[in-house]
């Protein structure tokens, strides 16, 4: 391109840029003017109502009150969110498991008769204590403690039944062994099914706790009163020494007999004693004794102490209960009273003996009779065991010769 043409092209581009800059400047001045005009109109209409008329003092006061109320509602909503967040945070500490209804086995005759039996007015919860200091609560650990807590929903009266861990029963898969093997093989779901099938129960909820959870609960309550005898002191101190090492916490020896205040570690060790007269039968009595002492202490505790317990143990339990159900149970703790307790099989209908490779077992002498006694004890009803229980009873007789 000739030089003159290039120069002309550059001058033309320059004029185009100048025009665009001038146009943008005019638009900006027009926008600012519009904003100023709008602000002026707002100032003119300030103090006027929707119709353009000047607001009265009453209308201005009403608008002011409306703003204050809105502010209070916003603050309240914020506080509510904080409370909900706190509750969810606590709930996330719970080892929560959702048991599928279709996976829980309840004998068909029990389902059919439930509406017409006294069992309808009760809530039955399985309580498992596992021999674990490492937090293994879900499975792969045998349930050292198996209890059923049966709650009369009308009166708040509770009854506790320990199912002896070495009882020879159907594990719920038509294999027979010591019943505490069910938890190790299939966790709480299999353990619940084992209880329902062998005992004609309708349990759908459970709580599992390890050594640390029980110890922390008792410490949060300030300890519990237990009567310790001479034969128990040595075993108690031996157990708590072992647990103290595993849990990395200090321990204090019990040095005297009698009715005394035990801390969490001491009371948990007391639960584990089995090498005295009575063996495992006496040990389950100690477990129920501790649980009853814990319940009595909790009934007298303040709401702040109960909340402290929740904070201490929520991350140390495994349960099917929702947070709302747990809070409801804790809130109603003063309503509950443990009125009776026992062991299963009943002492009149049990024996012990070796069962092949299963070793020494507690044998229900006629499971059917034991189940009928259990329903009489828990629900005050004249009960006839289901056909399923009768078939399990015959199998136990065949395997054990008892």
C-alpha cells in the first residue's frame, strides 16, 4: 500500500476511536443523571405510603415495628439452625445402623398373635456388651453380655433378662452353637434374629456398648454404689488393671469389701468377674446389678449430667436407634424403673455339659418350657410356644441328649 494511503488509514481509525469514546462518555453521563434522578425521586417519596401520600406517624411506627419483628425472626431462625447443627453434630458421633425390616426375622406365629397378646404393649430392646477395648462394636467380636430390656410403655416398668452367652441355640441360620457366636458371625442383625427365633420375641432395636462406653457412662454419673465381697476384690483389680492398659487410663485398686462407690473402670471390671462361685450365672447377676445401679443414678441426675453422658458415650456405642429416640429415652429416664430381673434359661430348666466340638455349653432343658416361662415373666401372660420354637427344642434335645 502507498505511504499516503497508510497515513490516511491511520487518521480514519483515529477518528473512529474518538467518536466511540465520545459516545461512551455521553452514555455514562446519561446513566449518572438517571441514577441522580431516581435518588431524588426516592428522597421525595420518603415518608410517603404506597399511594404516594405522606405517611402518618402511626404508619411510620408500624413499618418500624415490622422491621424489628423481622429482625427477631431472623435471629430466632439463626439460633434454631445452631441448635439443629449441634444436634446433628452429636448424632454423627453415634455408630448408627439402619436395620432393614425385611432382614429382621420374627416367627410367623408371633406376628399373627402379636395384636392379641400382652407383648403388644411392650417395647423390647436388645442390649449387647462386647468384649472390646478397641471400638470393635459391629461384628467379629463375641457378645460378652446379651440382655433383653422389656419396657412396659404404659407404666415405665422395666424387666431385664440376661441370656447366658454359652446357651446352646439356633444361631438363626439353622446351625447350633453358643449363642454369643451369632454377634461375631453376623453382628447385631444376626444376634437379634437369634433372640427372636429361639425366644418368640419381636425385637427390632438394639444398643451395643464396649468397655470404654460403660466406664465413661458410670464416671459421668459420679460412680455407682456396689457391694463387693472378699472373693471378688482380687478378680476386680486384675480385670481393671488389664483394661487400664488397653484403654490408656489410670486405675485405682479396690482395697476393702462392702457397699462402696466404684468408678467407671472399677464397675466395668466388676461386671466381668466370672471366676467365683456361680461362674457365668453369677457374672450375669453382677452385670444386671451394675445396670440397675446405673439406671438409678441416671434417674437422679440433672439434665446437664445426662447431656454430659450423651457427649461422652455417643461415639462409643453402636445402635439402631435414631438420635431423636435416644434423646427421648434419656429425657424420660425418670419415668423408668427396673422392677425385676432374671437369667435365661431359667435355673429350673437348664443344665450344663459338653456338646461335641462346641465345648461346655448352657443347655436349655426343653427350650419350649423356657420360652413359655420367659413370656410369663416379661409379659404376665399364659403363653404357648410357637411351632418354630418347638422344632428348635427338639433339635437341641437331639444334639445334647438332654
